[in-house]
C-alpha cells in the first residue's frame, strides 16, 4: 500500500492512497469498538523517537487512518493549530516538555476539548493510578506493544469520546498524580 506524505508545520501527514479504508476483517485483531467500518479519522502521533513514531504511524495508516506525526511537543502544538484530529497518541517523555504538559496546553484550544488521548510509555503509572486514569477516559499503553494493542487503544479512546475537556478539573488532578508517578 502506498502512502501519501505531506508536511504540516514541523509535522508530517501520512495516509493511505486510493485504497480506501481497511476492512475490519483485514486487521490483525477483531475491530475495537471505536473502529467500525468506513473512513477512519485523523490521529496525531507525537514521539521524539523517529523509529517509534514511524512504526506507530505505519500501523495506523495500514488500518486506514490519516496520521499527523510530530517529533516533539512544540511540533505537535504547531500541527494541532493547523489540523483537527480525532485522537492523539502521545509519548509521555518528550524532549521539550511532557505529554501531560502538552495536553494542558492543547486545552487552550477549544478544538481539542473532545479529543481523546492515548498515552504511551515504557513506564507504568502503577495499577491504582492507571485504573483511575482509564476510569476518566484516558488510555495508557505500555511499550513494547503489538499492532493489535495500539489499534485497540485508539479504538477504545475513540469509543469513550472523553476528550481533554470532559471533567477537566478532576481529570487534571488525576493526571498530575500520573505525571509525578510516570516521570519520576
């Protein structure tokens, strides 16, 4: 499958070309609840590791998503100003500032109020904090992960519809605890 590539600010946009959406039966796992048939929404992938970003983007493009890639939080802010996405997959540890801080800054844009987030890290926030994060609509995916796990996480995030603005005060209290636990 060929991919269309274009630049958006400091980011890159990739999408499948003229192949239409990938049928759920062709994915490596059953279609997650948020990934029904039909066109897939755009997803922002933010990771400073080029290989991780490329692999994550390729998995999503293969599943029919348009992917906006950014190598860091500042590039993600620029891409977010230019492109509306339905979900964000954020590496927790970014060189300019953390994914948690990126989320705080994105909240200033009302376009991001309903954008679900999948946090990705090799570290875990602990079972209790993870449970609380997930109860509030945040999805946390540990590295290394399989393609099916990434697609399930994005599908779950899209299905919850709980964006950054939903229950904002409570969600950020939980995220503050997660940030301390994960970044420590």
